[in-house]
C-alpha cells in the first residue's frame, strides 16, 4: 500500500489560511478558539496562520472582546474593513462605475463614482485612473482592484477576447494596463462570473452549489456554478448563450453574426424596439417610466414587451434545460418595472423548459449588483493569491 505523500509545510500553511478566511466569511467575527473549533486544526497552526494574515493586512482584530470565549477573552478576528480595502470597477457599454469595499465584501456606498464610457480605450483607462487616484492616494491600504467587463474574457491571459458591447476593449488587457499605471494588483473578471461570485458571497445564492446567473442587460450571457465551482470551459469562454442563433435571417449582432438570441432578449433589445415603435430615442430611465405608468405610449409598446418577454423566457428555459440548476437568477432591468412583467417571464420560461428539469427551480431576480460583482471578483482573486 502506498503511503500518502507528505504535505509540504508551506502548502499546509496556505490551506490553513484559506480555511480561516472561509470561516470568517461564513460566521463573521470569530475568536481564535472558535476558528480552532470550527476547522479542527490545531491552535498553534491557526495562530501562526492568523499572524501571517494579520501581517498581510487581510484580517483585523475587532475592538470589542469576544463574549463567547470561555477563559481569557480574545479579541475576535474579522476580515479587514478599516485598514484594508478592495476596489471594484465596472466597465459597461454606457458607463464606468467604481466603488471601494471592505474585505468582507460590504460596499462603501458613499464612494460610488460614475462616468459616461468614453469612445477610445486610452480615454477609458484615463477615466478609471482619474476616478481612482483620490482613493489610492488616501491612507487606506488598497489590496487590489477587481475589474468587471462584459463579453468574452480570457481569464488566464487576463485579456478581453471579444466584447460586442464594449468593442474598444477587444484584444486589450485593462487589468495589466491599469496595474502598470496604478501600482496596485488588478484582476479582470468576466461580468457574468463576477455576478455569480457576488450572489454566492452575499446574495440569494449563499447556500447554493448549483445555480445559473443570466445577465440580460446590454448583452446576454450566463454564469454557471456547478458543485460550487464556476464553469469555465477550455479558455474560460463558456456560457455565451446570447450568441446562439435563433433567427437565421435576423438582425446583426455585435458579435458579427446575425439573429443571435442576444439581439432579442435583453434590456437593449427592448429599448431599441420601443424607440422604433414610438419614433424617438428612449433612454433606459424613460423606458422604465413608460412601463411603470399607464399611458398611450405604454399601450403602444405592449407588442415589443410581449416579444422580449418570450425571448427572455426562451433564454431562461435553455439555461434550465442545459444545466439543471437549483435556481436561476436574472439580472435585467426592464422586468423590474412592474411585478406582472417578471411574472410573465417566469410563467413562459416554465412553459418552455422541460418539466422534470424545471421542477423546483425557482426563477428570481439577482440581488447582487455589478458593483458587488466587481468587488467579489477582486476579493476572490486576492484571497486565492494570498492563500494558494
Ligand atoms: Zn451574437
């Protein structure tokens, strides 16, 4: 019989650090004794790993002594929120947004900054540098920056492969370029993956190991979590449900093909069709207002709403049939305008999905935003780097 390979002390240390981070994420502030109890790892090993995490600025000791520890009260440990931050950057077709957050993932809402997305890649980088300079010159230690991007992203090369809705980033690496200018670790995270991570970290998917996140904003993509892991595919490009052809002679898609599902099932598709019907260019806020209040215009676009309802339902049903998830989360704006709009999407999706796969698969709105996603993506990379 072969004896198991001896685990390297360094690897053991990294695994211990990872376990500590996981315990603090799940339980919140905890004493060393509680972590020992929770992990089953010896007190000296935990103590050494905690020391190293404190030194790296990933943990802090809480101000209040633990009330649950018997004997000598210890100060509970928590993921750093005061001394270390992480930044989330959301690159989108129409706007760029930034936010800072603690290492527990809680956003500092007062720090949200927003700008219109510039035309060129160089201006895009300039804008992000400009928005983040005040944060990076403050006293707080920024551990890293998660950059959420729409479209196909090669996670290994940290490069945008194809972004139909933000084409100036095609073939570029915003993370490498921003890291060179800002001097802080930057990580590129595909938007649908970022949304999955955020939903699992602090949203409605906390206890779920199998779920699908469907993003139907500007483009249409899905993130798939199976057995607790994101589905990546060979180069990290899996999940492009939006570029499945549904109308062979349909309209031109940003990917270059025609008749993609993405041209029919998104916020942008409804905005385009409703603008054409009403004979004026609507902005997203106007569209929501029209959907919310009874009016002749609302009646006029009822056919457009009906079509996008069906196509979004088709996308959800496809995700259910393909991946048999425990739940589907939908990130889209227009169905939030009125409760009956999303009810209709859900109803049609369940009609179109195969019954055995759709049974017990709730379809609900995602609770985490793209800002949460960028932060969650950054945190995952930060903890992976520090504990692997
Ligand atoms: Zn396409």
